């Protein structure tokens, strides 16, 4: 049976709402949303994260939210015995959908403060949790949280691509994790990929229809998107009528002298080098205008420039990447621009240089 828990505060359909004024903002948002749900509210306004453009308000219907939760439940075969953990900000769609899943599946859900390692200090066993890559890495770094993570049957990971080394670590530990694919416009994820040793292959959720346009960009039609066809800017390779692999964002593709380069794919290949040469530094590849090539690939690294870092990167990139894939320049920047959900805002970072 549904019950929202935060420390000693509990709320369900038969329990009164606690005094919200004494609670942290993220708890107030969660309790207020569940109250509105029980009151029969039919539409909810949600702000997009701004990772692929300017943040905007999106109106989502109750039917869309229910369809998303139902599709995820059908995919995993969930029951009312699930124990859910919400450790993402419910102001954003990923955190809010954890609440909706608990409401639709009629399961108890525990709310904890969104933090880098939300599993620290928890003793209760959970069966379903959604995390961002930063949280996964922090949980793996602590023994107690790593053991708890290993015990959770369904671990959803989204918000950003999972680093290759983290993916390998999850496989080594036998953690049952899934990389999600979706956006606010599709009411959270519409496809999931099991995290295995091989390349990620996404499987569309039940009821979701996918295809590609002439530019090989994914389109989606689903109950969670209101049955309207949504055209994305994501380049994919269709593997079957309901499975695909992700190549990258079309607006990030670099056309360098007629050769198309996919930054997100190359970033995964150079990850081990960056982890060794610039440990703990964020980075990304991008296209810079060039008079001869049209565009040239450049590498941005967050942190203070040091000669040893630059030399290590220049030597290593040439060994990992092909002749036309090697970045022509390397830029160091003290700090990147980020979205509220901690994704790198590439355009804003470059603009601020």
C-alpha cells in the first residue's frame, strides 16, 4: 500500500498531511505533489532540465504520468511488494516519477535528501531506485553503500551517460542496473538498456513505438507523450523495431572536412585516458568553426591547465583515436556551466570562454 516516508513523517491517502513548513523544500514538494494526486489533479507543470536547450515549462497530464509508471511496471513486472527509494529532487521529472510509480504501483516509498551518496546511513532494504551517474560512483566508493546497492534488484540510471569505468564496475559487482533513455517531454524514460559488458542496446518500453527520420534521428510515439509523435535530435542506429543504440546528439555532430565525428561516442573511448591524466576532471568534445575544415574537433577540460596534463593528453589521444578523430586543440577552463540537474551545459560553457 502506498505510503510516503521521510524520517518520522508519513503520508498516505488515509493519513493527514504533516506540517510542511517545518520540512526541507524537497520534502515539501514531494508531499504536496502526492496531496494533489490524491485530490485528483489532472495536469502538472514541469520544468525541463535545460540540457539540450533553454529550460521551459511542460504541462503533463495525469494520464501521461500514469502511462509512464504503468509501462515501467510492465517492463519489470513490479508488484505492490516493491520498496521504493526516492533520492532525486522531486522538483524534476526523474524524482517526481519515482513518486508516481509508488502511487500507481500502490507501493511504499522512502524519501531521502538528494546527495552524492544517498545510500549512506540507510539500513532498510529496497527493491527499486533511480540514480544519476554521480550518485552511482559515490555509492560504489563506500563499502556499506556498495553492499546495499548490490542488494537492490532494479537500479535505474539516468540524467547523463554512465562513464565506461563505472559501467564496468557495475558489471563486475553483478549489480542489476539499467541505463535509461528519455526526457521531460516523454515523461521520464521510454527505453532501457541493461548495463552489461557489451555496448548498450536500448529496448523500448511496452506501448512505445520508435523510428527514425531522414537524418537518422529518433522519433517516439507513446501513451506517456500523449500519443503525439515526438521528433528528437538524438542520432540512433535501429537494431529492430523496438531496440536501438544511441550515437549522440545531432546538434553536437562535428562535420570536419566532410568527415562526421560523434563527440559522445569519442568521449567514451577517451575516458580512461582522461581519468588517468586529469583525474576527477569533467570534459567534453565539441566542434569549433574552422576556415579550412568548416569545423574542427576540440577538447574542453575542466580544471587548471598544467603542462604535464596537456602533454599526457596530446600523446594519449593520438594512440586511442584515428587520424581524423584527434582533437585539434585542447582548452582548459576553471569551471564548466551546469544545468540544475548537474549535466554539463556545453553551449553555455563555450559561450563563457
